[in-house]
């Protein structure tokens, strides 16, 4: 293992790529701590010190930004606008035929879709930065904490100062996109995924230190042991797949024989990735957001529905919230898998190139068989996603950790997934230059 790592750094080209990637990551983390214009940095730090952060969607966005959101930095929005834009463009392929046509055109069509994703990212960044500045100006960024500093997060709240903050945060999102593309082209690949990985990994020491301080060394060791077990289970499930055998008939073209090979279609247990968790978190945050903007004035009674939402659907440690969260993740997993994997299209492509599943007729029976397998393998995958996503909420109710609990939810899925993919990419690049790769 150590000799393989040494070979990585002895290879000049690979060493330059890793150094370039680390330099971009350092710039990204530096920008996450540079405050935006007209932000009262001491007050923000005091609020961060005295409060436990926020719940719901803001907690998820803060996690993906590496803590930059609650610091109101120039990279406050992080990669969340790009993630949202990518998901929207992917879903629009089902609704807009032109997008599906571009997707099937190959590299040229993919470049066009990428351009649409960039435009949508900037539009979403404008919308989200406007919302963030408005919430910070109203003093509700950290919730109703009762801390005086949290009501004075901005040094100047005139319209032109807010406009400059919005432009700065939107430009920060554009800069992050550029960083990600540079890492993809000149680094070790998967630029946006690596930046998300960096943001989440940066929160791990803070979360673990908070558990140590609040619950003691014994609970810290227990959480660490549970975390190691969870990581091992997540690696096992993420690597698990159902391999459907496919055979290709032999064809004679002139004097040459084509086909006659055996391969397989890999169907992963977790084909949806982390997207259902993001969907469910966003949907459950909507009632809390509506209730937040319907708080009564001084002297007025709180409406019953606002009290019910604040009691059951805000903090996340109530059993009703956990049940709804779990069911939404299961439902969104089936929905997203149905959109991203089309059995009819796969069956048509196999039929076009002379491929067939042994014992299954080509065409419609193949599509029905693939749908049968996909439906049943998605069930354990959706239950697995729901249980992993509930870990931070269980930790919130038992250990007292916040929703950025490191060993669960979206964080552990992204950390493990991106880590495995990055190691595979380094291994592939190492095998191009040596007979032995990083993995054995």
C-alpha cells in the first residue's frame, strides 16, 4: 500500500495534478472564511459560538458550503446552486424533449446541457443570495436565539450595500464553478465532487470536537466506533450491485467477425445516490419556512398550525418528523431511479447491437425484466438511504449533536462515494504509467 502511494508521488505528471488539486482546494477553503462586504464579522462569530446553528435546509446548505453560509462569506452559497441546477436540468430531460435530444447527441449535446446548467446556476445563486441577505438582515439567520448580536449581522443595510453583497456571493458561486472545472481538466478529475468532499470533510473535526466537549471522551469514542462501522457498511452497500448477464450475437461484416462477447449490466443497490436525501430535506423545510414568515406580532396569539409545525417539523428530533423523512426518502428514491434509468431505452440499445439477456427475449420482455429487477433492488436501496439519513436525527435526540453529525445523512454518503471514485481515478491514471495500480 505504502509503495503504491510512493509511486503516485514519484510520477511527475500525477504529482503535478495532485498538487494543482490541493492548491485549488486551499483557495476554496480560504474563500469560505473571507466575509462578504458589510458583514459584521465579530457578531457573526459570536452567534456561531453561542448558537447551535440552524435546522432543515439551511443546515444542509451550510454543510455543503463547509460552514461558509453561516459566516456570510464570499463563498457562502458553496456548491448548492450548482447541485440544484444539475438536478433540475436532469429532471427537465423528462419534460422537455429538446433536452433529451441534446443528451443523446453525445459530446456536443452534453456541452450544450452543461452551458444551460451554468446559466441556471447563476440564476439560482442570485435568488439564493438575495434570500440569504434578506434573512441575515431580518436577524433570523440563526433562528430565534435571543442573542443580541444575531440581530445585527450587517454593518450597513441600505439597498446598495445589500446589492453589493448579492453580487459578491453570486460571483463567488461562479468562481467555485470555475475552480471545479479547472480541477476536472487539469487536476485528478471530478472537480465539483471534490469541492463538496472538501466542504463536508472540513466540518468533521468541528462536529467531533463539539461531541467531545459536550458529552465527554467516552461518548466521543462510542461515536467514533459507530462511525467506523457505518463507514464500512456504506462502502459495502455503495459497491454492491446486481450484474445482469448480457450476450452479443456474432456478426459477419466482410471477412471479420464482430460480437460474440459476454458482458453484464451493473445495477447498483443505491442507484439514486444522495439526491433523495436532498429532496426530502428540502421538502420538509418548506413548512418550517412558511411558519417562520408567519410569526405573529408582539401581543398577538400564535396560530395553532404554526405551533404544530414548530413542535413537530422544525427541530428534527420528533418521531413524526423522522417517519415523514424516512417515507419521503423511500418515495423519492423510486422516483429518481425511474427517471435516471430507462429500461425501455436500455432494451432498445441492446436489441440494436444484437445483445440479449440469456433466457429473455429481446425487446419488450427484456425491458419488463429490467424493470422487474430494478423495482426490487431499489427497495433495499431506499431503506438503506432512509436509515443512513436518520442517523443524524437519532444522534440529535440521543447524543445531543447537531444535524451536521458527521457519520450519517448526506455527509457520509458523499464522503464515501467521492472518496471511492477519487481513489479509482488515481488508480486508473497510475495504471497508464505502471503495470500496477493503487488498488489490488
